[in-house]
């Protein structure tokens, strides 16, 4: 009847020198004032969104890139 439950996928990522992280074959930007290169982030991905967290705090949300 409805859409199946969307199980999120959790990963860890490191901010690169260009202020992006790499997740599931795509690049996602991070705010340079909050996440300098080398910062470790938690990444939550589902069908529609990629959400970035630093120490449990929301940093940025992106629409999920298609492959």
C-alpha cells in the first residue's frame, strides 16, 4: 500500500581540503567555518537525504546524489 520503510545507512567521513566529504560515490560540501579539513563527521544517508553530523550536532543536509 505505502512506501517501504527507508532504513538509514550510517558511515564516518573525514572532511577533505576542499571542504567536501565522499559518501557512496558522490561528494557533499560542508560549511568551512564549522568543519576544517580533517574533521571527522558522521554521515546518515537514506533514499532522499544525506545528513552530516559533527559530535552529534547537525552540520548540513543535502539531497541524495544519484549514482
